[in-house]
């Protein structure tokens, strides 16, 4: 299990490469998280990110940075896209006509939406503006945007209005992207607002599916969203019998690994 407290002595070039790897893997990373991981000040991280942004290698957002692959203007730069397409195809297998879904955001979710059959009739709630726009390409999906103030960091609606609306929903299935998943650490993130709204999304759903590339397994971020016992499905690009998934199935036999 890896955590955010691995302090190493990096050169500037190594720091930049590590920042890019973390951002590509986790979609968004805060200055605080990178500072802790790299063992340098947040000012140093900001300077590195400013330079990487100037070189068009990532996108600065309030409080941190975001992978170019998730930005609305850069949809063809998704990290590990082939693995995410495999995950998306598996996740589509959970759908059937007439379902009510809550759908998260992120690059794996984007691949999932692309593969939803055009003839499938669904009602989909989302708190992510980009997800809502992507769903508009599907002719038989009724898309309902859960509104409120949008976080510039997570790009999700995180205000009290979003929580109020989620409290009045009971979806058949919640489809979540992930930043970190671990047997002991559970499903976690580093952004407080993201953690709280995802907890509310889980409460608003009968079942929850987490979509993750295996590179994110056995990692823990500083705030726990849910234990694996609160999840129903974990979907990766690997076969369920893969060695990386063994401990998940052994420790949580009721969890369906796909």
C-alpha cells in the first residue's frame, strides 16, 4: 500500500516527472498533496506546475493541477485510454433498459458514456457538468443535472443544493471513477468537498460500482469516502483472477470484482 507520505529527494526534472505521473494517474492533484509526496514546499510545487502549464503539459486549476486529458478542450489525451476502454465495456454490461443511474465524472467515466448503446433507455443524474454534456450525445438518455455551485478544483457541484437533491434520489446504480482504492484504506480522495459529495452519492444509490485502472489499486489518499464493504462492484481492466485483485476478493467476498 502506498500513501501520500513518501518523502524522497528529487531533482527539479524528477519532481516535474513525478507531478505529471501523479496528475495523469489521479486526474487532479492538490498543491498540498504534491508537497507532502515530494517533501518540498507548496511554493516549489506551484513553480513547477507553472512551468509545466506553460509547456502545455497540464492545466492549472485553483488549489492544484489537472490532467489535460480531463479538460473539455483536450479529450484526446486520456491517460491509459486502452485500459479505461476495457473497464468501460465491462461497466456497460451492468446496464439494462429503464435503469436510473447516478454517474460521476472523469476520464474512465467518459469512456463508459461513449460505449452506452444509443438504443438504451436510461435516466441519469450527474453532479458533473462535463458528464452532463457528454450524455447529451445519447438520444435515449434523460439527463438530469444536479445543480449548485461548481468547484473549480473537482468540477462537481458541491453546494448544499446538490446534497438536498441527492437526498431525494434512490438510483439503481451509482457509477464512480476513483483516485485511490485499497483493502484497508477503502475508497479515498484528497479533496474534502469531493469526499462529502461522493458519500452523499453512495447514500443516494442502491448499488455502487467503482471503475479503476489497476495502477490505482493499493493506494490511499488522506480522506476516506467509503469502506469496500459499502461498494458492490469494482471494475478494472484485468480479469477477476488477476493477482492484484486477490486480496480484494478474499477480504470482501460480497464485493463483485469484474
